[in-house]
C-alpha cells in the first residue's frame, strides 16, 4: 500500500505539488465557489484543504477535490501514472478482473476514538460544513463520505455515497435513489417497522470512497471489494451501539438511525447532472446518536456540479472498465475499448469500440452497453464505433458519428429504461419517486457490415510515412 491513511495521502499529494491550503474561507458559498473555480480554471485541479474556516477554530479542516487528477487516482489505486486513458482503462479492467474480494479485518482501536460525543452533548454544526451552491437547501455534510449499513436478513454490509444534508444539530437528511443498496436495506428494516442503523464516515482512505460510489454488485460488500483492489484487508472497528463496521482510518464517524415513520424535507442540492433536478422532497432522517472524531479532524467534500467534476473524472476510468468487463462476460467479442467521458457525466454517454465480426455485432454491443449493471442507471446515449476509432478521443467519435451513421437506420430507441427523479429531462409529471423511466439512443456509428468492403476508404497518413516525417520534419513543424 502506497499510503497509510488520509493524512499520509495528503502529505504525498503535497509532495508532488497538487495540494493547496486555503485559510479563512467562509463555509457559506465561498468554499463551494473556490472548489468549483479551482477545478474549472486550473490545468490540474488541485486538492484543497480549507483551514480556519469562518466561525470555526483552526484545525477543523475540510479537504475537497481529492481524486481530481491522474496522479492522485494513480496514488489511490496503486496504478502507473502516465498512461493514456484507454491504456489506463485496459489495465484497470485487468485489476478488477483479477480482484479477489478480501473481507475487512476487525481492530479494536482507532484514532477516531480520541473524542466520543453522546447524543445529549453533540452538535453536528460544530464541524465546518459548507453550503456549497446558492440553490442548495442546506449545508451538506455528506458529499465525499461513506454511508455504512447492513442487510437485516442477509447480514452483508453495504457502503454507498448518498448525499447528507444537515437538518439541525442532531438530525441529518439522507437521499438514496430508488434501487440503491442502502435504500433496499432500509426498506427491509422499515417493512418490519424497525429503526434502520446507519454509520457515516467522513475523511478516510480515498480508495474506500471510490468503491462506495461505484456499482459494486448487490450482495458484495464494498469493504471486500476495496480490500480486493488493495490486495489487503481494510481495517474496521465495530461500533459499540449498532455493531456496524467503520473504517479505522476515518477522521470522523456519525452513528445514528432512521426511524420508519419520520421524513423531513431534503434538498434542493446542486446535483451531478449540473442541475437542481430532484428539487426537494421529504426523505428519511438520520437521528444522530453518537459522534466520534479525531483531534482536529479533516472532513472531506466532493460537491457535484456541472460536469466535468471530480466525481466524473475518476469515475470515467472505473465505469469504462466495468462496462467493458460486463460486456465481455455477456459474450460480446472483439471489444477494443470502452469510454465514458467525464463531460458526459460518465453515465449519460458511453462509447464502445469493436472490431465487427458478424451482422448485428454492433447493435448487440450497443444494446448491452446501455443495459449492463454499470450503465443501467440513466445512461442516455451509447455510441458504437469501429476499431480504428479511439473511444476516448471525442474528435474521432464525432467523425465516426457524422460519417458512418445514417440516423434512420442506425439509431435505435429503447423505451421505459431506468431513470431517476434526478434526470433533468423528465418533466415533473414523469418523476415518480418509485418509478421514473427514460429512453435511450443506441447510435451505431460503425461502417455498415453488409457493405463494409465497399465503404469509402478513410484518408490517413500511413504509419511508416508518419514515422519518417516525424524524424525528418518533426522539430521544424510539429510540437
Ligand atoms: C459525490 C457523489 C454523490 C452522490 N450522491 C448520491 C445521492 O445523493 N444519492 C444516491 O442515491 N446516490 C448518490 N451517488 C451515487 C452512489 O454513491 C453510487 O451509485 C453508488 O454505487 C451507490 O452504492 P450502492 O450500489 O451500494 O447503492 C453519489 C456519488 C458521488 C460520487
Ligand atoms: Mn453496494
């Protein structure tokens, strides 16, 4: 393992020049604006640690933008640093494929035990939590956090990143979209009229955050998945009240429970689509029973916004690799690459490159790529291209779409697929909390298989000529 915990990770990031410290910023909108502008206007979006936040003592810090660079993703996942996107996806896919889940390792003690606040003494507002965007309905303590819960019948532990808004000093609003594993577990508790125990970890090893926001299959704990990726178990501590295992590396733990009949207004929140699409609704409330924290805790934040953002950046590699793997497992041969660009939110635009082998191969790849588990939620456009197109190069992809696709023949529409109230294109009348549907376009931008041999040859400088020209003229005209 290349680092021991969040503090060591931050030290290493500082070592390669990607850490910035900002002192004196206001939690109300200013931190949100700095985060957003730094990520949009820097060549390499920095990781920023805010200290001396307005109204808060020095030492209570907030780190944002953790995973928003290739180097930081490589450090977190122990991968080579300078790979082109498609090579990173290929290598990452191999890592996921080779991954053997490793269950967490229970330990008795952890630094977050340094301070334990019981219900009567605690006030979650004592920890600096931003209101990130002007339209936000509150201060969001949960944007880069882990929501840890357990299945009441099957016993497995799930971790998800589901946004959390402060309601007041002792209550938090929790938003879990339909179908989320945490929500399924909650519904099981509520069906038996039992309180739903929840632990929230803030500030931790960033690898667990990556796993928590990813489509790890139902029934497999994100702890086991992250341990498998790390090739070593994740250390956890079982909390005394709920028995929930939480990462020993955490800076802060909030332990609580949702009650079956309690709902409060949650939202609006500047969401990952770049809109306030789900507005506000009544959602479950986490009643805080205990807070644990390290001395001078470092909290973490990853506010979504108009893409590309931190989350869409690091997820693009992960989602691309997962879709590729799922397509191969579904039996689609000769896939050359898969790319879910950060600009397309990783969920709304998927490109698959194939070497066409038989009639219908392109449609098969496209339909499946729009429906496999890692792509099923919201995915709007799936584009299938030939093997000469690099799916991570949008110039190439647009060229293929505009020259090899005849819209009337080559765009298939699927109806009644999985959407969500967060989908900005759904009018209110079609936003049902329990069942929102959308449609999908499968764009076949491959040369038509039935007359592929007659398809016009493309204009290209041959590789051997390109090499010679580079040697002879490169210094003069290429830079
Ligand atoms: C920064 C960030 C915020 C997110 N917020 C939410 C959210 O508020 N609600 C939600 O249902 N999913 C949210 N997600 C997506 C889930 O974390 C993701 O789909 C995850 O795979 C869910 O875990 P599960 O499959 O165990 O349910 C968010 C992801 C990120 C990276
Ligand atoms: Mn899960």
